[in-house]
C-alpha cells in the first residue's frame, strides 16, 4: 500500500468533517426557532447526533474511495512492472 495514503485519508476526512459540521450548523441556525432552554438543548443534541452520523458516513465513503484508488494504482504499477 502507498505510504502517504493514511495521511491523505485522514486529511480529507478532517476537512470533510469540518465542512459537514459547518453545513449542519448553518442548516439548524437558519431553520430552527429556539424559544426555551429545553428547545436549545434538544436542538444542540439533535445537531450533534445528526452531524456525527453524516461525518461517519462521509468518512466511510472517503475510506472506500481512497482504497479503490490505491488498489487501482497498485494494479497499474503491477501491470507496468510485468511488461
């Protein structure tokens, strides 16, 4: 496997996580009316759970795509070496 792949995956997952967090926060801020403290707690908890679910799914997607790219590069390298 490529030596830089784990660092690249982690970097992309981190940036994607920041993006997802920003999007979820903006959606909640622009679409939810908080009237009471109980509402604020519910909204905060829901945002946290929703954000973590989306981050987990995006992380799994990035992992799968990176592994597919690494496998393709390894196959290409193997094919080139066998010629």
